[in-house]
C-alpha cells in the first residue's frame, strides 16, 4: 500500500491501463466455461441475449447486491476525496489507492459471480439503460469542457457558469454510476463485443479512481477515453451487422464530434486541424462512395453529433431549472442563475480552464 502511494499518477495510469488489459484477458481465458449456458433465441434489437431463461432469486440478488456494494463504495470514496482531500497532486492520495483496490476487487467479484450465477443486471432492466448511461457520460463531458475547448469549432456556447460548475462538482458520481452500472449490467462473457466493452469500462473505472491527481485531468488521456467510444461502437456494429451494416454511422458520427469539438481542445495547430478535417471528409466520400450510398451519407453521419449536441442543451436546461428551483427555496430574493442559450452565435471565448 505504501509503495503504491509513492507511485506517480502518470505511472499509475500506465500500470492501470496494463491491468485493465490483463483483466480483460482473464475474462477471455475463462470464457470457455460459460459456453454450456443455455440462452433464449435472439428476439431483436431491444432484446439482450445474454441472460438466463429462468432466473432465480439468487441469480438476481447476486448481481444486484454486488452492483449496489460496488456503487456505494465508489460513491463514498468520491465523497471522502471531495470533503477530506480536496487538492490535486502529481502522485496518488491514499484514497486513490483505496479506489483502485475497491474497483479491482469488485471486478474480480463480478467475474466470480458470473461463473457461479451468470446473470447480470440485464435480467431486470432495459438494454437502452446501459447504452444511455454511456451516452449521458459523453454528453456531460461536452458540457463540462465547453469553456476550455468550445462546442462548435473551438467556440464555446453560453451555458451558464453555475450550470457548468455544478456538472463539474458532481460529475464523478454520475460517471462512476455509468461505468459501474454498465459493468454489472453484462455477465462477464468473452464475446468480442463484451471484451471490448469491458476494457472500455475498466478504463473509465481507472479514470474515476485517479480523481484529484494530474493524470485525471490530462487532456490527451481524457480525449482517449472520449475517442475510444468510436472504436467500440464501430467494432460492435461490424460484429453484429457485418461489413455491409451501419458501422459507418457510428464511425463517422463519433469522428464528426471529434472534428467539430474534441480536436480543438488538444492544442493542435490550425493547419493540423484543417488536415484532420480534410481527412475526415475524404474518408466519408471514399467509404460511402464505395458502398454506393453517397446520397444518404450526410443524413447518416450527422445523427450521432446532432443527438449529442441536442442533449447538451437539454441537460444544461434541466440543470439550470434545478438550480433555479433550489435558489427559490434557499434564498427567494437571490437572482436566479444565468439561463443557458441554444444559440452558438452568442458564444464568447472561454477561460483557460474547462467549463
């Protein structure tokens, strides 16, 4: 424990990525033991295939109790860090070591639970709740990073400082829920889609464990976490619908968010950003041209970006309304927070830090 506390946050991050790969490999190695599990036939896009046909009280409790214990433990560590530690360092705080140990322990517990009882949370909740939790995480990142890198081509939109500050203050609880919930949603199956997803969840849990360290705010690392969803979404689409399926929508949709928003927070020269945008446009023309679907390319590749940007506005509005209601109950005479605006043309340059 003492040795881990002396490890720099950057080195801990590298070790954590390697450990995430090793845990993913462990799930793959043990996957053969689950091949005898009998499952119901696939029933369409809204059906989650990997769940028992006849769940029992114990299969359900094993998943829900494991998830609840993992979630509450992680939330308590975040609360402790925010109220007791409250400072960033280049190394690990003792609470970071505890968070890494807690997440590693519960990963091992879920793997064991899968091999003993199989079912995850998917038995009782919709598949869209798992997908939606990750989408919500990505949308909150866009909102929090608005002042630092902008939302559209490097220009921020006026979301309101109070709105962004609240998202920054409490995002750890939301992000830990998205990662822990999605992790326990799935049994520790060893299909290609599961393995890619588990590796991504392990990276998110690692990021959450490194709160209040410099590694947690490293812009290249946080960008990597955002960009990984493009790899994950594209590969899963190829695996489920084949090379002639809708994978370009995921690839160019998420890469569109990169071109419009994410690359402007990496400190890249303008010339490099122009080259990346040109490469993106060229790749779209090439892929859709070869598929004979060039006429419908624009309508398909904008779906994911439009959804994400609309959700940023909706989320900002909901947070603002919540703050306004809270202010009315707390101090009725106090002016309400600045309302978010949906007009990018009204944006003004942001400060050196995100928000």
